[in-house]
């Protein structure tokens, strides 16, 4: 037995020995083959590394953050390629003076090649695997509350606030907290203060807020809101599965704060987000939740362990707040006697919301307004609003009654017809207001009323310029007035059966009808002779419009259909002979054709609908406004556009095409040019290299035009659709020449990868760019400068006075041939410039160049607040004489020829030719400068060249709060004397300055 074991052992030893010998011989005699294999694998890795680099660049351009392991892979790939590229060749001899190959060297090279090839192959394979998945992610967006008023820390609320704060931040304290109080008492504002403080102090990893709102809560939508704020993509339509996924998401995030605002009932949180909060006892570092509600019972029903009540202000606090809002008495604000002010304030119920609204309404008003306000509040006829003190209603009603005109009231009432807490799209509001003739003067009037209502604290901002909101209490009061006042006669009806509710008063003027079922019978006996506006919301239910739809709404002038499925073929609205305004939002109209639209239609808006292909809106000879907002170009037949002979506004987000397979710009341009009444155009024209137009003959007053995107390309313009339109044009590629006529009169110009020469346009058009406010240029390599006037044209005072005279923002990126921006005479016109940014302009020597036309006068950039220059290696100074000026290298960036009295922020990075930042005369005047950032400027020796007296007087940079000096290898001192010699005895300014000098 022992002999057998020994035999097996010797056999294995022999086997491994032979393998090792053969492996060694392979290293020695086949080293060239092994090196070739290494080179082959390295070449494959090089290809894979190129693929990875392209994907990484694409993801970075999309604003994503590359994952750490991908960045590490790129570094490893570059290092191993560098290592593999090292020459592997054997030494010639192992015996002195004999040219015999060295076997030991060959062995070493062969073995090294095998090891490197294995590592290269593994790295290549891992790179392929990474590319099959996600290599980058979107950065987390930190949402902050949007305050409409300043948070007042009233004495009566300090203890309440502190107790709730202490409980929230206590890791071992209760998990579920609640704030309750009557409407308008300030619950939401206090919650927002908690939210802001928690984020700023980094108490929680994340804080998210969801507005629960309406009593008719949709749990699925609530799950969607929470998931969206947590960046969690729900993968199921089953509520229980979604709750389980949300539970895991919340648990995995650790310490987060979930805020549920305006809760009206028991929302059964377990059904919505599972049980990440357990039995209410906190686990260290776990999530917490905060409710706000009008009722204590709702907090208890939702298992809140720690509940606080927000009470009304004390009389003294209310009066202090009221006086602060109405302002001190003066000639422009004649306040009545103290007793009347106090009496009016007392009638506001000591509620911050009402105090703010009434105070705004009475600010600057004469004495009799105050007397009338007191009388109305004293004898007001109050409507019933659940859980709201009657004085709240009377106070808010007063602020509405005191609106200066009916248009403002109509605008507020229309806003109150949108769902609670909705972000109200201004464009939809305009369509309703003008189509219903409640505000007949047009969009400018509606915008003015929205602004007026915001200033009156009756509407709120929503974070977007094109949206607004209305507070739920003000919405409730406004709806009550609109429903009861016969002058407005508004009505909202919900229909959840096949027949319309019989108890509704259909003799109204404005009706919002919410349909929650299919195939509603509108009944032959219903007639609404006074109804001029119908807003029909159908929740994507199919409607054949059976029964007496046409007879019921025979006098309708404005119709808005939302989420309506019109599946009936050949359905027509033409029997509604008075219909002038039609709005379609998220409707399915694929089975409709030209017969669908009333012949006398004047305004047609189509937003995010499922359209027929082609869309047929031909021969609507009375149509004055056509607005279409879709996700891609709209297919129409030829001559459809030109048939709309009365059209004044054409707003089509992604334009029209005659074919999705092949695009030709010329027929589209020609048809639009035939619209002689056109005054406003929002349109996109796609890339067409065959277009031979020389000048686009549009005569519109306002336009927002996009040119050059590939029809079926991945790039999409950022459709900045503001109301009202101004004059804006964005061009990609070499399509600029036909559009120059629109460019020179535009207020905003964006050029990307174009051959345009802005200087030539300036010289060819006498009043070029006189209205331009924003100019953005990217990758345009055909320009040596932006604008310059030659000596023979220097006497043209009109050109000098108007060119770029309204420019406020100038951004230029990757223009490699740009040597300077403006000649000194043009630079003097930049009196409105507020922001200047340059990035990757390799040839830039100066911002302003004197080409022999200077009169020696200082150029004052009086409104410039932000100056950013990055990677301009040849930049010598902000203002220089010419490219051959011998002393330019010794000039500071901002020298005595320029002044920046309003400059607040300056960022200079990778400008290798600069030696200092500020001349003495400039530094003395930078009294608004708050931040200085200078990075990676190799030749920088000092920041400011100033005289010793200025340093001693301490008058330099009085507002400076942030100073960053990074990677400046030759920096000797912050200050230097006028002769350029470093004064190392002087210290950097330390007056409350946050400094970082590395």
C-alpha cells in the first residue's frame, strides 16, 4: 500500500516537473510568439479603451457622473498599455565577448509577456462587460423649498419649533411626527423651515416633500410622487409590490426625512410605502416622517408619536407682522390712525396667511379704503368652508374684492378651477382666459394679471417661469365667489355615471365637467344657453358625445378637451357654429380629419395628443392662432400651412414636416412666408444641406426659431418656450446665411458648430445686434474676433451707439481662432453686460483689443457682475494695444484701461500667460467683489499690484468673502508693488474671508 502511494506521489511530481520544464522552454524558445500575443491583446484592449472613452464622454456630455469602477478601469487600462508598450527584447550575450543570445533574458521576457497578456485580457473582458451595463448615473438633485415669505421666528412659536426640531434630530426619538393647525396658520411655512434647516445642517441624507392635498387621494399617484423624489423607478403596477419596493428604497437610503404636507385623512401609509418605519420606534440613523394637517385627528390616525399644534399669533405678533407688511406711514403710504389699523388687523384672525393677504391689499391705500375694509370685515357675509374660521374667509374675500379690476378677478377664478396644488401652465391659462373672453385683451394682459396677483399674495410662484400656483385656502374662497357671483357664474360638476347629475345648475357661463366613465349621455333635454366655456376632463375615457351634446352647448365659444378619447370616425365639432377657441390636451384624435374642426375656429391648441398622420387642419380660413406642443415634428400635407391665410401666431414646438423619411426645408419656408398676417412664430427647421435660400423672408414681430437639428437625430433642442415670445434663434451647423436677417434683430442668439462670422454680419448690417441681450457661441472656428469697426467707419455714430448696446449675457466656448472679442470702441457700448464667460479659446490674447482707434478713455463695464475665463493660454490682459505690444506680458489681467464697479465674482483658470490679476486703479474700485477664484495659472506671481498706502488703509475688496488660490506654482505674494516686485511682508486679506490657498 505504501509503495502504491509513493508511486502515485512520484508520478505527480514528475508530471508537474515536466510541465514546469515545458513551460520554461516555452518562455525561452517561443518568447517572440508570446510577445506577439501580448501585442495583439494590447491592441484589443486599446480598441476597448477607445470604446469606453467615447461612451464616458457621451455620458459626461449628458450631465451624468461616471461610476468609480469605470474611471478606475480607464486608469488601469492606460497604465497597463503603457507597461505593455515597454520594449521586451533579450540581451545579446550571457558569455563575455560572444554574441550568443541570453537564455535567461529570453526566459524572463517570455514569462513577463504571458503575465501581462493575462492581465490585459482580463482587463479587456471586464471593459466589455462594463459597456453592456450602465457606466454612469445622474447626479442627485437636492430640492430646496421655494419660499414666498420670510420665516418669522415669533416668540409664541419658539418652544413649539424647538421641541419638534429636537425630536426630529434625536436618532433614538419617535419616527413619525405631526404638525397640525387651522388653515392659514403657517403649518406649511414652518415645515419648509424644518426642511431647509435639515438640508443645510446635513441632519438627514435626503429630505423630500410630497403634497398629499385633496381628500380624494390617489394612492398610486402618491407612490409615483414619492418614488420620483427618491429616484426610485417603480417596476410594478400592483400597489403592494410598489409599496414593498418603496420600503426597501427608504430603508436602503438610511437617514432620510419624508414630509407629507396637507394630509386630509388616514392615508394608510403601510399600503403606500410598506413599513420602513417599523412600529414607530427609531433605529439609529433610520428614516423619519413629518405630517402636516389641519386636524389633530388626522395626525393620530396616521400614527404620529410626536404631535405639535401651531396656534394663531398673539395679538402683538399679529400687529407687528401686519405693520411690517403695510409699511411705515409716509407721503406715499398714508396710514390711518393706530386704532383703525389695529381693528382691521384683529379682524384678520391672527392668521399669517390672512394678515399677509389683507396687508398687501391695503398697502398704500387712502383712509376710506381702511374704513371700508373694517366695515366689510365687521358685517361680512361668510361662506361655509370646513375647518376654517369665518374670519379667514372674510379676510381673504376682502383681498379678492379689493382687486383693482375684473380681469384680475377673472384670472384668479380661472386658476381656482385647476386641481388643488396644481402647477398651472401659463399657456393653458392664457388659452382659457382669452378663449372664454373673460380677459379678451390677449396674452400680455393675462401675464400682467398673473404678476399682479402674485404681488397681491393671491398667486404663488412654482419654481418655473411658465407656471404659477394658488394657495388652497385662497383657491377655496375664490371658487366660492366664482360659483355664487352671477356675474361670473362658474360651475364644476363631476359625472361618475352615464348620465349628467340632474341637480346641477346648467344655466352657468363657465363649466368644468369631470367625467369618470365612458359614453356619457348628454341628454336631449339639457340646454345651456348662457354657457360660453366648457372644460371637459375625461380621464382618457372614450366619448362618442351621444345625446344632446350639440344642442346642450349650442352657444359655446370656448371648448377645452382634456384626456378625451375620440374614437368615433368622422366625428365633427362643426355643428358648434359659434366655437372660436378649441384646446386639446392629452387627447386621442387619431381618427379625426379636417371635418373635426369648426370652420370659424380662430384659435387651436394641441398639446401632447395622439395625432392622425398627417394632421389635417387645412382651409381654416379664420384661424389666427395655431399652437402645437408634441415630442417630435408634426406630419402635414403640402400647402396645409399656406392655406391658413389668417394665421397670426404659429407655435409648433418641433415644426412641421411633409415626410418623416426625407426633409426639405424650402417648401416649409415658402409656405410660412406666404402667411402675410403672421406676427409670432415658434418653429423648428431641420438640417437640409440642399437648401439654397439666401434670405428668409419672414416678417414676424416675435420669433423663437431652431435650425439645424437632424430630423431623426438624437440631439434635441432645449425648447425654451416662454410667453410671450421675444426674438430668439438657435442655429446648429453651417446654415447661418439665410437666417442673418433674423439674427441681427434677435434678442437671443445661440450658435453651435457654425461657420458664421459675427464680425462680418456687424459690418454688413448697419443696425446689427442692437436688440441682442443674450449671445451664446459654441465651437465656431471661423471668427478671429467678435466685433470690430475699422478706421474708415469709426465716424458712424449709429453703429457705435447701438451695436451690442443691450447685451447682458455673453458666453463663448471652444472657439479656437478667436483672438479677441471687441475693439475698444465697440466695448464702450457694452453698458448692459452683466455676465461674461469664456472657455477653451486657445488663441485668445485679449478681451478688448485696441487696433489704433482708442482715444485713451477708460472703458467702464458698469454692470458686469460675473467674469469667468477658463483655458485661454495666450491671454495677456483684458485690454491690450495689439498682438505685438511688447509690454503686454507684464500687464495685469484687469489694468487701468478698464473699470468694473459692479463686479462680484471672478474666476480665472488655466490662463498660462497671466502674471497678476489686478492693477492698483482697478483693485481700489472693486468694492462689490465677493469671490475671487484663480486656478492653474503657472506664471501668476501676484494677485494685486497696489501701492503700500492702499494696503495699509484697508480699502481693498471690502466685500470679499471667498478667496480660492489653487495650483499657482510661481505665486510669491497676494500683493506686489507697482513695479511688480513681490511684497512678501504683506498678508492676504483675512476680513471674514473663506480662503483656500494650495
